[in-house]
C-alpha cells in the first residue's frame, strides 16, 4: 500500500450521495480513494502509512467548483463602466482592450485565474478573445476548457474567416509555453471554439465551428439571448445593434459587406440557432435570459446546457432568466460568473447566494441550496461531459477538491451537527483554506502555491 493524503473535517459534501459528518477524504496519486466517516477511516486505514494528513476541523470538504462561463481576459477591467447601457458597455470594453499586446492579455487573465483559485474554483470554462486565458490557467494550475472566440458577419467570407480562426487556434495550440504544453498534453486544459453570439457570428461560420467541434467531440461555448436588443435585432432588426456591429467590424473587410441577412426574420435567438441545426448537447449557452416557453422546450429537446450568470445579467441591466420555470421543464443548468468587467468577483458561492435570493424574490421560487451546490459541481461537470472525471467526491475521480472553513457559530455540538451543510456553505462566511486540482495543492492555507 502506498502513502496517501487524508483530509478530515466536520463535513464532507460529496455532492453525489449525502453529506458525511466528521469525514475523512482519502486521495491516492491524484485520485479520490473514498469519503469515510472518521470511524470507518480508522478501521480501514489503521495499519497504513499516511503521506500527509490535514484536519481542517470546522470546515467543509467538497469537489472543486466549476465556473461554466467567464472571460479571464477581461479581469483587468474590473468594475468597468457597468452603468452604461449594454451595447455601449461592450463597445467600451472593445475599445479599451483591443490595443492590448499579448503580454497585457496574459497578465489580465492571470490576475483572474488567481482570484478564481482563491474562491475554490478548480475548473474554469472560458471564452477567450486572446487565447491567453489558457496560458493563465496553466500557470496557476487550474483545470480549464477554453474556447477561442470566433466572430464574423459575412456568410460570403465564412471560409476565409474560419481558416483565420483555425490558424489562431493552431498558434495557441503550439505556443512556446511549457506550462501550457504540459496542461494540454495531460488534458488538464482543453481548447475549443466559442462562437461569440447569434448577432456577431453569421450562420454559415457558426455551422463550420459546430461541425469542427462535433468532429473532435468538444463543447461549443456561446452567448445566447443575453439582452433584449439581441432578441429585437433577430426578430425585427435594431439600429443600435447594427451600429455596434459596424463599429466592432471596422478594421476588417467585413464592415464594407455588412449585411446580416439573418437579422429581422421574426425569430428568437433560440429558434434562429435551431433553424441552422446549431442546438445540441455540446452547446453550452450562457445567459438565456430572454426565452419564452417554446424556446425553453426547444432547448430541452435538443439537450442544450445553460450557463446561468445572474449577477452579470443584473449588473448589465439584462434581467433575470426564468430559472424556476426552466428547471420545471427539465433544462440542465450550471453557474457562471461572467467576467470581472460585469460582476464583482469570480466567486461561485457568491453567484449561488445571489441566485438563491434573486429567484425567490422575482419568481417566488424555492430552489434549494443543494440544487445550487450541485449546479456548480456535478451539473457543470455533466454539461462538459466530464462527470466521469470531476464534479463529485467519488472513488476513482480526479482529486479536484476545495476546503472551506466555516464561520464559528454559538451553538452546542448537537445543534451544530443538525445544521444542513448545503445551507451552511451558502449562508455566508465560508472561506477557502485549500484547493487541490488533480491532486496538487494549488492553494494551501489561503496562499497560491505556484509563483508565476
Ligand atoms: Zn460572457
């Protein structure tokens, strides 16, 4: 028998299965061996040597959190002009960032990756304009799925635009960066495609991206039905969106030929994508704020997964997705923070706390803390088709583990024992102590282990 890592605490939340009180989680060579009560552990492991044993006491041990939608690229634009209307905000974001050199993008993404690690996030699903988010994740030691963003409005130029994207993708894949190379080889980081949104990517280009992703069995990351204006543009047309598109494509040949023929055709973004065969179980659609019953049924029928970003949607004035109704209809959702340019921090727990309150307030919904904890762990892993590897503390899965210290409570032992650990986790004050990714300590005692 080899030496193992043993993590003990008042609670373990395996997510699949019930919480374990007075728990020990055993890790062997980067793989979870099991979650035990302390007495089970003592019986099974009494004669074995232990490499490292940590007793966190008043803490919860759980799977590392998964952020299903963000843009680490924009982390340096923290608290960026979110008082502006949505399309002016994007225009400002583009104006500010497009002058950046590669190193500036990398430093911005690195800042975000570090902040995410400090909140217990072990896996980041990122739509990256520059691609530097992949490097940043590799340097911090996080797991990631990074979609290199794709834009282009001219159906006539779809071949050229797609080849340009493929070239950028290859360049990123072969970047001379040892950390990234290692992470790509070990599949800790996966690169894929992120067609930005139905109003910035013409159908024939999106079709090429989806076919490419299908060939390699990769997820497709996109924004869908984020703002009212996006819906208006697709159904009736919108001068405001046209102006933004002319601005954003100003440096490309596209701007001369800008005639988005798929706008103003009376369709919702969801129906528009359906018409081109672009809805399937590989699509991770961020936002989905403005959807009607029919849209939700279509999404469910096609197995689309939703990345729910309620704080960003609120901050940018885009509204709140009808989550309770979506859950009733069987839509699978997980949580995303979106970027620091449209939210306060990259904490998944804070995102869930906000969602819990917002949906109760707006929809009168009773979505449980447990449901939200599942959404930032196993449901996100399922959306990525990575639930055989991550998303729960189960024997055989990779050791992506977050340990949160719980705030002290003036309660007697039996009272404290009777509290629901899901509620405790989302009730505020949980503070990250340690974060493991693939069995490696990325954060220990609140400090980053890698120096980059
Ligand atoms: Zn986004």
